[in-house]
C-alpha cells in the first residue's frame, strides 16, 4: 500500500510540478515498456489536470540493443523526418513532453562507438528546432527517473533483483521528495530556496568563477548580463511554471564560450550513450578542450568531445551543495539525472539562451557574440566533492567565496 501511495504521489508531482499540465494541452510521454503502472498513473493525473491528449511512445532496451548490433550501417546515418516533425508540432502547439529515464547505464557497452556517434550526428540537424524549443523554455518538459532491473542491479549489486528494484524505487522517492507528506507543497518551498540562491548570484554578476579541488584548477568566465537559472522555469509561450528535472538541487549558468582555462577532474562515473566513463580529466585553453584522458571509457569520451566543434566547449556550469539529499544518500546512481544533483557539475556542448538577458530572441550569430555555445550535444559531468572550493571574481577584481568544502559559503 505504501508503494502504491508513493507511486501515485510521484505521478501527481510529475504532472502538477514537473510539467504543470494546463487545460487543453497535449502530453507526449517517452516511456519504457516495463513501467506501465507508472505511465497509467501519470496519464490519469494529466487528464484530471485538463490534458486534451496523452500520447505515449513506448521504448524497449532489448530492441535498442538489437538494432545497434544487427541493423545495417546506413541505418545510423538517418533519422526519421516524421518523428522530428511530430516533435516540432508538439512544441509549436505548446504541448508538454515527459521523458522517463530508466536505462541500463551500460546498455551499449559492446556496441561499436562509431554507430552510436553516427546516429547522434544524424539526429542532430533534424532536432535543432526541438532542442531550441526546450532550451529556450518555449514549451514545458520534464525528466523523471524510474527503475529498471539492469539499472537497479548496477546501483545495488549486492541485492537480489526484486530487492534491488525496490531499493532503487525507495532512493528515487526520497531524492524526489515523494516520501514527504505533501510532495507538491514541499517542491514549491524547494523551488523558492533555489530561486533565492540564483537571485543572490544574479545580483553579484561575477566576472569569473574559480574552482579548486584535488585534480581541478579551473577558471570560467561568465558572459555580460548573464542570468543564473535553477529549480522551476517559466514557459516562454504561456507564462506558467514547470520543473525540467525532478529531482534537482542545482543553480546553473552558461559560461562565456571562450573563457574557460585550466584542468578539471571528474568525481563520479558518467553514463553516456549506454557506456560508462570513469575517472577522466579535461584540460581547457581559451574555452576549448585541448587534452583529455580517462581510466575507463576513453573511446566514449573521445566520441563525445569530437562530436562537433561546439562539443569541445562548455555550455553550462552548475552549483550543487555537497550536503544535499542525493549526495547524503551516499549512492552513485550511474545516471546523470540523479548524480548531477549530488555534485557540482559542468556540461560540454549546447548553451542555454535563457542564461543571457534577451538570449531567446537573439539570432544564432548574436548568441555566439554574447558568448553562448552551439552543439549537437549537451552532456553534464560531475566534478564536485567535499574538497571543492569555489570563488567568484567581481568586476573590480575582488574575490568572494561561493563554496567552501563543497557547500555554500553564503
């Protein structure tokens, strides 16, 4: 009974806070086959909130593996126009999009990395308008997590399969604050806390951010008239609030594309396109990655960085206190949605136009001049720990502490 109650509360949180479904909206759910009960709860809650249509796109990991192993090479050089057009139509009509993340962190570990990279490159140009709509908040969207057997066993390898799945459900409910009496109200309060942090940072208008930790000595310049974001976002078309990620503990900004200098070391594994990358370092000069290495998953790291020219540059820096619910769980989720909210992190690739005043109304060329980056990818990786200090440099050169020993200094 407790699990069923939590599952229903999770669905309600997703619909009312994550997506904030409005009367007459169409909702597109991208969902794994093994989660019908959760999807049914979300569909019901969405219709109760006023949704006009709920469209469900089911996915199966085994079929994904089969395609990558047995499909002809030419299959990975093409992306269906019909799917891209459907997603653009959803965005153009102010629909809502939900991704339920449940994938095996090592789903494609035995697949030729070139096939994965080729398909990403084929999809990129077809999904430009869709990704612009999402990154500019022109539509409501959200990502939530739910267990799969393979993912649960990766997080809890010492447990039997059914116990591992239940343990991962419990961890997800706790990280998402579903274990609270009224998760919706709890999230409104949490969003207010994140809004307060980003307002403090926006008032400062730091010129540079300095990171120091074992293996990390990094300076990141911020663009003029930058805007820190985090927590809830505002739908730019209809003006209502939604939460792109549940859970979230971050405030974030897009840096000046060419203003990153130094070296940074990862502190948690990165699951990228069905492969794990462990213990990697990146070195930047004038914003661009000029050197990189990894103890495990070097080919995947290389494919990510070499995706296009923009993938060599940062599109995001995010601040997350070490003393936060997901970090305090002492779990490694092997899933970026959760691990990035336990750690300060950076992202290679595409910037957020909303992180510069007037950015969403700028042309691509104007965004570049403002310091924003363009790329086919946006991949977060974790760099935070209890040993990290972060300073902000003001316009007059004064240095102020932002983080000490992994936590907020103000």
